[in-house]
């Protein structure tokens, strides 16, 4: 049963539930970064190159595995298995991230680029999460536009596997950062207003927002600031 609200004012019990969901989401989100980092380190050490051999096959295989994980997480989100699957998913995403990190580390300033992307992602998250959790505005109305934008990004990524256009890659990254920044507002705001009451589902959504912002911000930094001297 969904909680009942009058405008944006929640009853004390509902407000307590919202606060607990938000707190648990942030805690699990922090924990989920550990398997991501571990997966990325292992992938870099093993020179994991999942997408390079066959980009098209790799793209669809990645989507298939990711969607299977997300389906399993949603099915088990009321149990401890949901947490286990979420952490397994974040490990998988860390391994998938390692290919991009290897490219970044091929630049002489690769470590700095990764650190800048991580710092920039953190700054975007904290600012937007702060706005979403304190404003009285309801951002639920932007969900359909964000979803449409995400579908367009996926189609553009698929097309760029064939065309390999640097300008298209640049445009995709810029738009993706804007879309997933909007999703941070949307996802955190949903928790605050009682639209999401399960912290595992909430963590999955916010994790994907952060992950995609980091990936696309790192791509932009490599394009504009990467040095090979």
C-alpha cells in the first residue's frame, strides 16, 4: 500500500519511513562501490577486453547480463538475496568498467583523469541529491522524458558501434551526463516523496545514475584532456 499525502506534507510515520529508506539507500550505495572498485581493479590487472573483440556482440551480451541481474534484483528486493545480487551486479559493472579504465590509463595523465571524473561525479551527485532531498518540488513529471532520452542514447550508442564517429561519441556523453543527472533528481526525489519505498530498488537506480555519469564524464575528459606524451 502506498502512503497517503496531503500536498507535500507527510505524516510523522510516513516521514520516518522516507528517512529510513533514504538512509539505507545511501548506506547500501556506499557499500556497492566496494565491489565496483574490486571488479575494476581485477579487470585492469587481467587486461579484460570484453567489448573489443566484437563490439556489437559485446554490447548485446552486456545488456543481456545487466538486464538479467536487474530482473533478479527486482524479484528478490524484499530479501537478503536482493542485496547479494545487487553487490554481484556492481562487481560485474566494475569488471565492465575496466576496459575504459585501461584506455584512460594509456594516457600519461590517465590517473588524474580518472580521479577528476570520480570527483566530478561525486560533486554532481551531492549537489543534485541535496536539491532533490530538500526541495518541495515534485520531479516525478520528468520521468517519461528521461526514459525517452535514455532510449535515444542507447540507440545512438548502437549506431556509433558501426559509424565510430568521434563527434557522435562526444554528443552521446554530453547528453548522457544531462540525462542521468536528471535521473538523480528524479530518483532521490521519489524516495523523499514516498514514490520508492524499497531501498534495494532505490540503490540500484541511483547506482546506475552515478555509474553512467562517471563513464561519460571520463570519456569527455579523455577526449579533451588526455595526453599521450
